[in-house]
C-alpha cells in the first residue's frame, strides 16, 4: 500500500491526489501538519530515496524563507537537517509518495509513472 503524505490546501498535492485516483491507485492519506513525519521516518525515507537531503525541503514555502534556510542548510549537519524537517511539516517537500522500495518528494507525473510501473 502506498503512503501519500500531503498538505490538503497545497495545489500540487491536490493535483497529485487526483492523478492517483484517476489512475485507480490505492493509497493511504496522511496530513503532513497533523501527523508530521518523525525523525526515524525521515531518516529511512531519505536513505531509501537515494536523493540528496536537500530535495526533502519545501524550498518554495514561507517557513523555508522565514527561517532563511537557503543560507543555513549548507552549514548544518545531516542530523540537524533531519531534526529540522521532523520539527515542522510545513518545511517538508510535499506531496511525498512512499512505496515499499521508493520515496518520491514532490509531484512530477513522469517520475511517478516510472516509480509505479505504469
């Protein structure tokens, strides 16, 4: 079963959710602010994704700009970055699509088609 982590007011999340539904893909829904990913989940997901940790930050979000993370992240350790992500769902890139053998931050239809084997 896929885990779809979203912020319901996010237009990209809404588009991704419609896409999953239109393609008859079953998933479990999770609100990123009401149930923020834990430090352990984030550690596992970032490793499983094979992507740089930076890809898990919502770089276009207000929180990201407010906290001036563009300037601060380069000097933070990986552990500090993970702890920051675990502290606030609004900092995490969304939607997140999590399968048994993949984790994809953000919604790019081509990438999702590939990961889901469609």
